[in-house]
């Protein structure tokens, strides 16, 4: 009897449905069915497949020694996550991105110039000050602009101020680009789709496109740089620091971890 058939028969003998197994193990139904069919390609990595298999066998009361007996049926190999919907950015798109970034910078400079001119002109004519604060608030540390929220040592929700103030909430398309310079894992949610997990290596560069926005958890804050709708975010934290970011501020994740 093959391993997958053994798992299915044992589950049916115990009277457990896939939903009941999910309640006991929090393993989603598609992975339960994949293990019973020995469809290991459905898992993000061999390590994930083996971890879920151990948990499933424990829930069924099966001995862990069975994994040794069926070693040839279980995937092995390095822990490499398969990116989902990853997109290598074509070289001809890089020029377009640079042009868009330059255009945004020019618009910002012109906007600041107009704002300063109005304030100065109003003072000369004796007009009352409006008391409005500048649209963009930033915190400068050692001449480097970082999000105004201090990144803690534990995972926390940090919304970049620049994205929430400069980018319009009602834009039709959100683009997030990640450039990796140190090995790190990433977990990302976009729109209302299920979570996507990655393991990036130095030199990797990926782009995601969403209609509503993103929530991204990064396992090594010093290992990546982000670019959201043409705006770059660097120096996100120290090495090994786990951070959680939202683009834009109003995005609300509708799926569970």
C-alpha cells in the first residue's frame, strides 16, 4: 500500500473528514488531499511537505517511523520556495520605471515650490496663516529618510507615511517591486488572494501588481529594498529584523495567516 492510500484509509477508519482534520491541524484541505494523492508538487517546498506530513500522521495516530519506511515516496531536497505569480522585470520596463520615478520627483518638487511660494506670498500681503501642516511628514535619521514609525524588534504593523500621503488611495493599480541583497523569506498578501510565500536570494528582483494593495512581512529587514508605485523604501531595519508593512495605508487584509 502506498503512503497516500494509507493516510486516506486511516482517516476514513477514524471517521474524519478533511474539514475535521483541518480543525485539528490547521492544514488546509488542498494540502490534505495532496498528501493523500502524493502530489508533492502542490507544496511550496520539500521541507513544507515533510512538516505537514508529520503533523497529519500525528493527528491520525500513526507512528513517525512510517516516514522512514516510505522515505522513497517523500520529497527531499533544499528548502526553496516556489514563487507564485512572480514576474521578472524586463529590461525595457526598467527605463519606464525610471521615467515614472523621475516624473513623480519633478511633480513633488514643483508642488513644494508652489506651496512655499503661496506661504511666502501670503505673508508679504499680510494674509492670515492657514496653519496647515505639510502633506508629507518624514523622520530623518543620519540624513536617511525612513518611515515615521520606529520599527520594533518583534513583528509589528508599520505603515509607510510617504505611501499613505503621496499616493492616492483610489488609484486603479498598485505596483510593488522587491530587490533582494541578502537571503530572506517573504510572506505577502495582495487584494483578497491567499498568502504567497517566497525565499529570495541576493540579486533576485520581483514585481507584484494589485488592485487594492499589499500587506508584506519580511524576515530580514536589511535584506531587501522596496519600490511602491515608483517610490523607493530603503534601510527598512536591521539584519534579521522581522517587519510588517502595508501599501497603501487603507489596505485591509481579508485572509488569515
